[in-house]
């Protein structure tokens, strides 16, 4: 059957991770040969609309191609049964632990399945179901949204961000906030997690302030020859951290954080900002002086070289 998009209820789209590369390949295939496999829907009791159970990737691709309708297969029965059956039948892409968790939470909370029933239906142990349910509850929702959008690797989030959030939820949130919208692979998350776990206080602070700078430096070290970093490299890293920290503070100011603080806290922050401005101005003056001295020395050396050459 052919359905128009306005007839579709997309309430289960959040149970799957967006994978950019497979979606690009599907988009190209649909543009070339059209839709070959129907999406799976169930009819709503009220009639006239259909709940999409499987096929969200195809829907997104068809929307991007400007299509108005989608081929669908309407299954009889209840939504919960259709959700379970389509997951058990799935073979194209292996599920991540988080995707399994999202489905189990939906079945547990929305449809009232007990942990024992879920274990029986999926052929798993009750302990496995319990761990999957805990996985979702321990990972902050803000981070789960980024996983769903494909900005953070689902495997890495389960392996590294969940234990980090379990140990210190705010650190986990701050670390991911500092990465902005940059797409992070599971390998990236592993590097950040390991550095935080093994680092001292200063390393952790720099990591939280500028995780992308840390990742860049780490990767460069892996491929670069083993040479001792120079003073210029250290200064560059310090300035990159300052820049990243200033951008992070600015984002929090624009989010309105000052409006929720008591007057004393605002005054303390104002005094600290004055101190920061003073330190930055002093550093800028020293930088300008050193740049001037460096130019003078280079000019003097050039003159001496020319005089010797003549």
C-alpha cells in the first residue's frame, strides 16, 4: 500500500541511531532504482493514521528526495508485538547496546512488560535485561540525543560514557558539551575516557576545557616522529586551551546562567572576570614585546650576515 507522510506516526524513530554513511548509500540507491522494500506499519485504533515500526531510514531518504508517499506493509496486531518481531527478524545491521536498551525501556515502561517477560521474549537472561535498562538510566538524556543523531558513536557511548557518567555525571556532561557538535567516533571517546581516568588534576582540567584540542594533539603524537616538544608547542597548546575555555564560558553566558545566580555569586564572577582581563592584557603586552625583540634580533643577525658576506 502507498501512504502519504502525513498519515504516519513516527513515535519510534528515537529507538534507532542515525548512521550517516549507510543513509548516504541508501539515498543514492533510492534515487537510482526507487523504493524496493516497504516500511512496516501498524494501523492505529482511531483509524486514518499508521504507526511506523520499521523503515525510518527509508523515510528520511525519501523525504530528502522530495517524495510525497512511501510504500508500506501494514501488519496486523499490536504495536508491541510488531516492535519485538521486527527486531528479532533484523539481520542487515547489528544493534548496539543502546538501541537494545531503548527498545527494552519502551516495552517495559510504555507497554508494561516485566523484566522476566522481556528476557523470555528476546531469549536473554533477566540480568541482561536489567543491565540494558540501567544503561539508559545512567547515560544523561542530552548525550543520548547526540547518539541518536549519530554525533557520538553508540558503542563508545555505552563502553566509555556510561561508566564516566556513573562515576561523575557532571564531568560526563561537561566533557561532551565542550566537544560541541563535532562527530566523535568510539575510538575518540576511548581516548578521552582513558586520558581522564589516568590523568592528574591538571590533565583532567585541560581535557574538560578543550577535549578537541586534546584529541588533535593525541593523534598527531601517534603519527609524528618521537621528538621532544618545544616551548613554542607548549605555548600554542596553552593559547588553544584559553581560546576554547573562553568560547565555552561565552556559551554558558549566552544560555543565561547569570540570571539564575544570587547577587554575591554574580559579584564574585565579575571580580574574577576583571582579574582574567588583567592577566590577558598583561600577557598580550608581553607577547607584543617579545615579538618586537624577536624581529629586532632577526634584523640585527641579517645585517651582520650581510656585512660579513661583503
